[in-house]
DNA sequence: TGTTGTCATGAACGGGTGTTCAGATATCCT
DNA sequence: AGGATATCTGAACACCCGTTCATGACAACA
């Protein structure tokens, strides 16, 4: 196995994943065929299997990559310690990150049922780790008397659902800029958790 | 066409729709075959086409039935005029109605992309009518100085996304009763729109 | 009792599915 | 130049898809 072919192989694999991501997001995992993906990359079907174990693992890889990149990006934000400032940072980060990656978000939320039980559990665990970051902020804020939440877990799910919903209607060329949307949601999220 | 056969036919059609609803919700529209649906009802495939034009119209009928029932149920609530009381009523209604119909909700939100353009537009129009009910409450409340929302449309989308999210985690046998969940969300929604 | 109309069967249609694999091809190292 | 290795092609495998239709069963009315 030579270095050059390794590189070329890695690039082909990336192009396959990129094509699959776009097609899965547009038509849904079940509706996309391996032949379609191969055609998009300019290959015959059989060649896909030099880079991917099977169709399902292609989906799993896309989901896992997304969730791990999401967690890494959140950590890279280095949000402030103060709960209210951390909440604002989280809201802005979540909206910005998700709005910039509609395909990944769509797949990660909609195609979970096409995963086998073990793959499902793995992705769910990553999602739970992400949710726990917000839950920690809300719990600390509540303890410090800065927030007023009856149930930190429920508040977490409510805020994340609210924020993720932005991806269903936001369009960059729309009436509001992303900055404006962020600002509106920061205000709503802060008020929802009773930030003073 | 005799009365008896009419009745039997209507019942068979209803059983087909019920089976399709359950299977679509569990496995996704694209992953469910007409043969599976027929098997669930105890028929051969061909017999389905005595009751349904084709697979897509089966999906459309399920979605349209759901959205129209949702609108009718909201109207039947006869919510108060006062914006804050109306909002509380809306929140409780939305959570209760959606939590009771997880399959319909799942399909109506996830399978939109399997609709042709004209069917899609029809379902979207129904959804918009539902959203407009809430938007009207928020706009009136803001005008009256009871709510504080920067953008009634965005606030509507945020509140609905927050509420609908409940269906992704709520379980009747879980830690919280539906009543408790409703109460938590009423409080969060009211605070989010700045209800005084 | 015979006629009419509804509904189900079972088979067929043309085509698409994910996956495998022998053989051809291209690339790199010696 | 020659051998090794990674990658691609093209065909095949066994199976499933949505939809149609001739045939037949059965129930209701005249």
C-alpha cells in the first residue's frame, strides 16, 4: 500500500461521504441508492465498497462525524464560567453551528431510526453528552439563584428544541440576518429560564 | 354498490390507514412496502388498490387527516380572548394533543419530503394556519403590552418547536406526569414571551 | 334464482435494491 | 523494466419494489 494511493483513497472516501450526505439530506437515507451515490462521485457501484463497509455504516460515519465535530466545536468555544454568559454563548453557538450545516443536522435528527440498536445507542450517547453541557449550565445557574428553572433536564430539552427549530425555517437570504435571529433567541432563552 | 359492502369497504380502508400510520411512523415511509401494509391488514397487495389510489396518496391522506383534526381540535378548545390565558390554553392543548398522537406527529413532521410539490404545499398551508393561531395570540398580546416579543413570527416558531419537542422524550411511564410537563412548559413559554 | 356490483386473489410486469467478485487498470517502489 | 499493490469496471446474484389485471368469490337486490 503506497502513500499516494492512500491519499487518493482517502480523498475518494471523503467525496463519497460528501455525496452521501447531500443525497441523504435531500431524499432520505432509504430513498437513496448506492448507485446514485456512486454516480455522483463518478464511480461504478462496486468501487464504493473499497471505501465503505456497507450502506448503513456510511450513515453511521456521517452521524458520528457530525456529533463529534459538534462536541469539539462547543468545547473550542471555551464558554465563560458565569451561567448567564455561558447560556448566551451556548445559544449563539448552537444556532450558528446548526444553521451552517443544515444537511448534517437534518440527517442526525431524522435518520436515527435507520440505525441498528448498537449504532443508535452510540449516537444517542454523543447527543446526550452535548445536551448535558447545557443542562450543567442551567443547573449551576439555578443553584446560584441566577436562573429559575423547575426542572433542569426539561428546561434543557425545551431550549435545545427551540434553538434547533431555527434550521427548519431560517434562510440566509430571508427577512432576518443570522445575527438578529441569534439575538432574538438569546433573549427568549434567557427569559425562558428566568435569567435576571 | 350495496350499503353493506360500502360499510365493509370503509372499515377496510380505515384498517389500511391505521396499519400504514403505525408502520410509516416506525420505519419511515420509504422503508415500508405495500406488501407489509397488506400483510398487517391480512390482505394481498393487490387488494390495497381497491381502497387507495397509490402509496403516496396514502401518506397524504394520513397527513391531511392529522392536520385537519389538529385544527378542528384547537378550534373546539374555544380558548379565552385574553392573550395570556389563550397562550396557556394553547400550550396545554398542543402538548396534550401531540403527546397522545406520537405516530401522526412523527409522520407529519418527518415525511414531508416524500410529498410531491402540490401535496407538500397543501399540508404546509394547513400547518401555517395552525401556527397563525399562536402568532395571532402573541401579536395581540404584544400590542396590548402584555407580552414582550421582538418578532411575533419568530417567537411563534420558537414556542411551537419547544412544545413539539416534548414528543421526542416524553413517556407516560416516565419521571414526570403529563400534567407536570404541561405546567413546566406553560411557565417557560409565558416567560419566554415576556408575559407579565 | 339470476343478475349485478364489490372486493379479494394470485400472478405477472418492468425495474430497482445492496452486495460480491473475477478480471482489467493504474500507480508506486525496487 | 518488472513486480507489487490499490483501486475500478462490468457483470452477476438473489431479492424486493409499486402497480396492474384477469379471474373468481361473495353478498345484495330484483
